[in-house]
C-alpha cells in the first residue's frame, strides 16, 4: 500500500471505530452510571473523564499489552531508550542526533538533580521505576558502576531488558522484574537514586506513586521524576478547559494513561511528604523536535511496514502522535522534571 493511502486508511478506520464506540457508550446506561459514580469519587486531581472510567487492573493490563506489543518496533527504529530526547531549544533534530539527544536527556536530568560523580558520593544503588527495556538502567550502571534494579509492567520488556543486559555483560549489576510502581517489591530505604523516566504519566494515583518512590529511597537519596504533565492551573481555575480535557482524553486512550496532573501538583505532593530540595523545570521547548522526528520515522517504508505488522494498540499510538505536538503547541502538555531528596 502507498504510505499516504495507508495513513488515510488508518485514520478513517480510527474515526469509524471511535464513532461506533461513542454510540455504544451513549446507549449503555450501566456504563453511564459507572462513569458518573467514578466522577463523584475523584478528589484532588482534575478530571480526565474517559480515563477515570478505566479500572486500575484494566489500566495495568492495557499498559502491559501496549508495551508488550510496541516495544520491539520502537527498539528497531529508536534503540533502547524509550523516552524523549533533549535538544537545544529551537534547534531542528537530525536522525543521527536522536540517540545522542536521548542520552543527553538522562545526563541533563542527573545534572539538574545534582547527582554527584564523586566516587564517594555517587549513587551505588539505583531503582529504575518503569524501566522500559532498560536503556537508562544500563546507562546508569555503566556511568556509576552501581547496582540497578528495573521494574516494568510488561513481561516482554523485562525479558528483552534482561537479554540486552546479558549481551552487554552487565548481568551482575543490572536486573529487571515485572512489578507495579505503586507496590514496589523492595524494602524501605534501599536506593540512593530513585529514577522514573517517563513512567509517571501512567500512574493512576500520583500521590501513592511519589510515596512509593520516597519509601524505597535511602535517607538522603535523590528522587528524579521526568514526566508528561498538563499545564499548571491558574489560581482562578478549578480545572482545564473542556477542549483541553478532550484533547488529553484522546491521548489517554491511545497511550493507556489515567488522569494527568500538573508539575505544581507533583511539587505539592513532594512537599506534603516532607521531601527536601524540591525543584522543578519545564523542558517542553527542549523536547519540541522529538514528536515530529518520531512521526517522520514512522512514515518511512520501514516504519509503516513495522507498524502494520505490530498490531492495533501500536497503530492507535502512532495515530495520536500529531495530538501530542498539538498539545505542546497549545501550551497544554508540559514536559516536566521534578527532583527532590529524602531527608
Ligand atoms: N523509562 C523507560 C521507559 C519509558 S516507557 C525509558 O526511558 O526508556 C514507560 C514505562 O513505564 C514502561 O516500561 C511501562 O511498563 C512502565 N510502567 C507504566 N506503569 C507502570 C507501573 N504501574 N509500574 C511499573 N511500571 C510501569
């Protein structure tokens, strides 16, 4: 199929399916009731109506299946870092520069958080929460010579992460398991560096998420959260505007995301947990070239054929990529880093 025809086909198929789903939902009273009950229970964070209707278990299953299905194609095109690259603001990205930009994202996050390179102070025990196929885990293990444990919801990712780690002869330092970030399989106070690169957006309970990150951190340990947020609300606002909620809901459905929060919400949570040295920054301008580059790579012959072979969840993810660009352009989606330290 011609690439252009393929895209039109995918877009029409998605439109048709969304219309059918809409009609079914409108006509199913029991579903309407569930959504509105769920709505009443929502407390501290602003509503993402469609996302809130998904149960926790349903969400976890969706996330696991999404990454089981899509990680191979991502790795083939982009390598083992499954996160944005960090670019000079207003620069345009070259394909060759993407891998370097992704590594730079890791380095910039460490620098921003003030992680020390000093042999006596560098982090010797690290947890990678939402580790993908272990790009960050291996990078950090090599950089610091530390022990790293990664957790992911996707069995396919955990296996691939382990295989890549063995191939790099790092298996004595780095290991992976399938586990939930909201109930981490680690005792309290284990890790000098708690690392979460682009997994926070999947967490249905942001407060519990940060509490778990803090629980497993050793005293004095550094916590780094790099994540997608929505813009901070104005003092006069109770919630985002309806068209903003609508846009985020579409992204939520395709990427298995629950309700979003702002970077200010993360800061409030960290403050309420008495974490120290809380810092935040908005890196949205530094990641701006990323999604256009991902779309470009998907529109190559190799990208399109891989997409066709991958499955519907991956295709749905590809179809909403322009919405991410739109969200950034509107100032609605923010690429945020939040760092802090356990007392
Ligand atoms: N940090 C990795 C991968 C980012 S993709 C990287 O930068 O390369 C998001 C990751 O978050 C996936 O591995 C997904 O399985 C994981 N994830 C999402 N929700 C999770 C949860 N509740 N518990 C553990 N991992 C989770």
